[in-house]
């Protein structure tokens, strides 16, 4: 083979491997990276008291610390994701676990998913009402069942059989979310007095879903997301959160992604997977891939929300097209907690 051909094949092969191989060398990436979100939506500084803002910032900070401590101590990405999300599920400020929004019928139905970027294993659960930590159920489904996605009664049965904590459905009740449902129902009644066919309450929502994406010291990526869905959802509606590739995705050759927003749009455009695909197939940086999808495609289509993502080199992106997104990230020597644009 002529020398120039040999040389150019070698260059091409190197470029291909570099783009597609599992994590770049440890020297090129931070020891760990973690990003979290507590939902996006109509979140305005003017609508919040200073105490509320402080409460949110403190909760995000605590969540970051939980994940970061695990990573600093050499823990694995999946453990950081589940522990961080379990804390956010327990915190009534967020629409996941305790503090979840209510369905049209006044129930809490939880969805969650998790993905291990090192082996493409994934677990997801939809529509459970008695499982204290839906994210732990998603992980158990991934690790202890032959399936990826379970729902409703069967998923609850699986949780019980696997010794996960269960609680009375009333454990998830918060007055604030109940009042939000009543407001939406009143509005709906005023608009459609003849009987309700089409729920109208999806405007101006605060999508308080929680999520976490992580790069650990071994170069493994993982992503998880947990939610109560959207206020006034009905007919056992499932959003993007339990749909692998829509609300959650992770693969060590690209990135880990967790989404929040109007789930129907995130399902239609397979948002989490699309970020990965734009990186790995399209050659875009994480930031360009995430921005292109959230700030261009979703905006064009009318899909409100945002996402957090970390790539195999520890880069982090947290774009959102709504007014605000509860979010934060940490890497060695860097840490930020933000709610509004730039703040
Ligand atoms: N994406 C979630 C859903 O559609 C809602 C949220 O992000 O808060 O169920």
C-alpha cells in the first residue's frame, strides 16, 4: 500500500477511535463530575420569597454534596446517581417522591429511570404509588429483573418482593401540590363546563422533576431521573422520565443525559438519546449538541424544558428554554448552584 494511504488510514482510524472509544485517557478528564436538576419551567425570581430561594439553593447544594462525597470516596457513578436522587425524592420541594404533583383524580403516580453508561443496562418504572424511592426501584429493575421497564401494580409487586421501602400513598401528599391541582381543575371547569375531554392544565407548569448525571473516576457515566409527572395528568399518562432515550440516557462513548420539561415533546424527539447521537454520530461537542436540541429544535416545536448532561471528558451542559431550571454541578475545584438564567 502506498505510504500516504497507509498514513491517512492510520489518521482516520485514530480519529474514529478517539471519537467512539470509551472514555478518553484519565489524564484528560477530571476525577469526577456530577450535575443535578430539580426541574425547569415558569420559575421566576419575582414569584419567590428570599426564604424559598434559599431553601431551594440549600436543597440543591445538599444533593450535590451527597453525590460528590460518594464520587470523592471512589464510589461508582450509579451509587452517586441513586443516592442523590433518593435525597431529592425525599425533599418535598421537588416534584418527585414526597412532593410529587397530583393526577386529575388526586393521586400521586411516580415515574423514574436509570441508565448505566458502561454497559447500556437500564431500568425504568411508570405509575407507582406506594414505592418510597422510585429511583431505587428503577435500579432494582435494571439489576434484578430481565426487563427494562415495569409499570403500575406489577412494578409495586416487584418492589415488595425485592424488599424496597413502601409507604401509604398519603406519604407523598403536600398541601402545595394539592392546591395546584385544585387551581388547575377550577380553570379547566371554567373553560370546559360540559365535561372534560382534554386536560388544559399544562401551561405555566414548573416541571419539578429531579435528575442526576455523573462521570466517576473509572470513566463510567450514569444518568437517572425521577418525577411525579405533570399536574392534572390522567389516564395513567406516562411522560418522558421513564422512557429510556427520551428522559434519560447514558453511554460511556458519549454522554449521560437527564431531562425535565413537557414530557410529550421529549418523547417525540427522543431528546436524551438525540444529544448523545449528535455527539457520537454528528461529532458535535456536548455543549453544541445539547444547545442545538434544547434551544433550537425544542423551541421550534414548542417543547418547554431543559436537560443536564455530562460527557466522557467531564464537560457539563445544562441548557433550558424555560424561564428557570433548578440545577447545579460539581467537579474537583468547581461548584455551582443555579436557578434562573445565569444566576
Ligand atoms: N418531564 C416530566 C414529565 O413530563 C415533567 C417534569 O420534567 O417535571 O412527566
